[in-house]
C-alpha cells in the first residue's frame, strides 16, 4: 500500500499568520510554488494560502498586501491527510473537498504537501482521471 508519506513533498514551509501577504508572495516565488500552508504561532496548521487568494481576496478588493496579514485570509480548519493514510484516501479527499493540494500531518505536525500531480504519478491513470477532471472544474 502506498501512503501519503511515500509521495508527499516533505519539509513544507509555512507562511506565518503574522507575515504580510507580500512576505508570503515572496516565499512562494522563492520556492516556486503557488500555495503555502498557513501556520499559527503555535506552529499548528491554520489554513492554506494560494497566490490566487492574495490577488482575489486582497488586491482585487483594494487591500494593501504589504499591510495585510496572512492570518486574515486563513479560513477555518484546512483539509488535511494523515501521513500514513492510503494515497487513494488522499484522492477521495481532494475530490470531496475540491482541493488540488493537501497538507500532510503526522499527529499535529505538518510534515509535507501532496499535490494532484503527486497522486497522479502514484496511481493508475484510470483511478486519477475522473478526480482530476472534477477538481479542475471548480
């Protein structure tokens, strides 16, 4: 059985709740990623932040990304997958919640991120195709 830990990108870096959106955008640029987990001061996962969130929820609304804190865009408990959960469960969670990336947790610790592409590489195309199509329709 292939589990989340086997296919995740380990060592996910977080945007802190007290970082500005400019800081988070620069981190995304430097890491060449389109989203970052949001971590609270207690180092626990507080949400996910995408580059699209910065544009749509701050800039397009007339906000100042140099003054807006990442935590203001954290919207409740993020959808996650356990490090030892089956990859098929990750695929089901992505489909059910219409998300392209899943933070991977071990206990309460963030240990990595799984993307749609990670799952696609780990499973047969037939298993992945319908879910990818459904997620992409959002």
